[in-house]
C-alpha cells in the first residue's frame, strides 16, 4: 500500500513539474518575443545580428561557467572526447542554420506584427516533417498528407488575411522557419545518435560558440558605425534580454529532455495562442476574422497531428485511416521510436 501511494504521489509531482516547466517556457518565450520586438524598433536597437550575438555570447559564457561548476551535468562533453572532427561536422551546419534563423526572425520584427509571425509559425510542423522525411527519420502516408493539407489551409487563410502585409518581412520569416526546422532536424539526429550521444546542455554548449562565430562574421561584414553608441545606450535592456535568452535555451533543453519533442510542440502551440491573444489585447495588434478562423483551423490541425503521434492506435486514428482507405499499421512510429536502426551488441 505504501509503495502504491508513493508511486501515485511521485506521478502527481511529475505532472506538476512538467506543467510548471511548460508554464515557465510559455512565459519566457512570449516575453522574449515581445522583448525582441521592442528592441528591434528602428529608434532603439535595430541590429538583429548584434542582438542575437549578445544572446549567444551570454548563453555560451553561462553554459561554460555551469560546466566548470558542475561538469557532471554535461555528460556529452566526455562522450565527445577524441571526436573533434565529428563534433565540427555536425555543429558547423547546425550553427549556421541557428544563426540564420535568429537573424532573420529578429529582422522580421521590423516589418511584421507579432501576431502575423505567430500565424506563420504554425507551418513549422509541416516544414520539419518534410525535412525529416527527406532525412529518412519519418515516413509519409495518406493520413499525414491530409493533416498537412489541413494545416496549410489554415495557415494560408491566416497569412492571406493580414491587413498590413509586407513581403520583405514575410520572406525573412519564411527563411527563419526553414533554417529553424533544419536546425531542429539536425539537432534531433545529434541528440539521438549521430555518433556523439549528446545531452541537451552539452549540445547547447557546442552550438553556442559555432553560432556566435557565424554571427560575428556577419557583423564584421555588415559593420555599422552606430552599433557601439547603441550598445552603450541600450545595454541596460540588452543585458536582461540576453539573460532571458539563456533562461529560454535552458528551458527548451529541459523540456525536450523531460517531455519529448511532442511535449515541446504542444507547449509551443499553447505559447502561440497566449501570445496572439496578449498581443491583440494589450498591444492592439489587428487580427481580422479571417485570420482568427485560419489560426484556429491550423491549431486544430497541429493538435490533431500531435495527438496521432502520441496515440497512433487510437479510435480517431483508425477512423481517419479507414476514411482515407489506408490499411492500418500495426506499429506506427511515435516519439519513443528509435530514429535510426540500432545494431545488436550480440552480432559479430
């Protein structure tokens, strides 16, 4: 009886822990987006490469301090000893993609509203899944094609309903999403195998300097003499902004570790909802009826996609499969499935 009670208590504590992590992520991520939007105003600090370099510098420095204080929290660093070329092989493209994603996403704030950018981000699940299929990590079928069409329809409705549409901002955001999804897919491979066996903290420690090097190169190539003066004027805002970026990076790593990619996607969807509502109410950003309907359609598609990933053998999944005349699969891949075939240790 005591063991059962203890198990139930542990389960409740685990649920509370995960809900707290999700809430902290939603608050931190939404705050980061609004904070970046504030700083990227042309009258404040409109230097997206410099801003993202501040983020990466803070993340790298604090990660390095954490590693020096508690190296046991970075088991992936020990696993990567003697594999410098392999680390560089993976971290170079990931760092470039991360830098492009950060730069273009912050640049998009100069042209588009936060709500419009959140509408566009609902298409990330489609981009990431398509890249995963190309990398051989996922498989396409009729059900997934139908849900992809569902999400595309909702996202297109939301994006086309924008009153103040700016093509440049749209392209910046689109490039950011492709780069972010490429980084996520590559990161999934590295965190799940790739010959490195990295943990989230070690992954962040390796990616931050690689990304920072790309951003610093971009700053040098596009140097603006006004940057030093802007840094001196706005550092009281840039410092907490960079600290918030570090906290957000740690929360993302922890959520992926504790809740899997599906949990992270669902937390992101909840963040999108909260941020759109917050921006519309408190910042008076325009949301048309068409955008509202399209956003809800896309959200419903993302939620259903996540539900099928968690419960591939559910009644709803079977009904949809039958409607699309797709034979049921006895073992559909889910978040606990291995991304790559594993060789048996017994084979010689």
